[in-house]
C-alpha cells in the first residue's frame, strides 16, 4: 500500500488503477495462505471473555478513555 501512495503522490497513474489490483492480489494471497495452513477464514487470535469484577474496573476504563482522547 505504501508503493501505491508514492504513485498517487507523483500523479503517475490514477489511484484506482493501482488500488484495485492490490486489493485483488491481497485477497488472493490470503485465500492461498488459508488453504495451505488449513486455518480457514476466521480470527487468528482468541481472547477470553472479560468479566467485570467490580464497578471500579469500569471507572478505570473510562478514565483511560478520557486520557486517550485527550492525548489523541
């Protein structure tokens, strides 16, 4: 995708002319990867369900959200 940005920046080709082959090739490469590894099309990582222990966990999450919004 970085190479497509360089082409778009230099106005060498129209952006969609380079973007569509990149999308098709990335989808095809993922299908080949999934077929070789027998993983299928599913999430790679499985995270356990989070259980809220007490209300303080929720308050801390809100505090981190406010800090992240202020920093972002």
